C-alpha cells in the first residue's frame, strides 16, 4: 500500500455513500419532489381561481357600470318628464290666471259702465228738476232782464254744484 491508501476502504466508503444517497433519495428526494409538485399544483390552482375571480370581477364591474348608466339614463328621462310636467302645469296655471284676470277686467268694465249710466241718469233727472224749478220761478216772478240774468246764474251754479256732488260720490265709491 503505497501512501497508505486502502482501496477496499475507499470502495466501502463509496458503497456506503451510494447506499446513503439511495436511501436519502428514497426517503427524502421523492417526498420532497411530491411536496413541491403538490405546491406547484396548489399555486397553479390558486392562480387559475384568481384569474377566474378577476374575470368574474371584471364581468361584475362591467355589469355594474351598465346598470349605473341605465340608472343615470332613467334618472335623466324621469327628470325630463318631471320638468315637462312642471312646465305644462305652470303654463296651465298661467292660462287660468290670465282667464281670471280677463274675467275680472270684464266685470270691472261692466260695473264702471253701469255706474256711468246711473250717474248720467241721475244727473239728467236733477237737471230736469232744476229746469222745472227755474221755469216755475220764472213764471212766478215778474220778468225783468236783471232778474233773468240772476236766475240763469243761479241755474248754472246749481247745475255745477250737482255735477260736482255726483262726481265726488262717484270718486268715493
């Protein structure tokens, strides 16, 4: 044995190493590979589920956005309908108010015409009475030019007083 190397020992060590490597492979390598393969499958499954979940989330988001758009459109339509209804109602109220105002004006004009006719009738009646009074006085008194002038002046003054009194009554009403 040169250099004090024992080949038998080396062969035994190699055999031990092969047995140890084989035993470790049998005991550790296959279970570890099986464990790693299961982990890969688990991660692949989770990745697949995550992808499916992301796709479903995307579908839900798209559906939600569509519903939201439809809701916005419906709100806009309802708002337009409400505005149109409000405009129609306000136009109807305005028409009714205008009709009422026209009726009130017509009634006021008729009443004013009736008052005017009444005032004219009463003025004519009083003027007639004044004429009768003046005629009676003229016939009862002696007729002189001074007396005629005084009677005419008194008649005109009485007529003016009557008309003024009628106007003040009419203005008070």
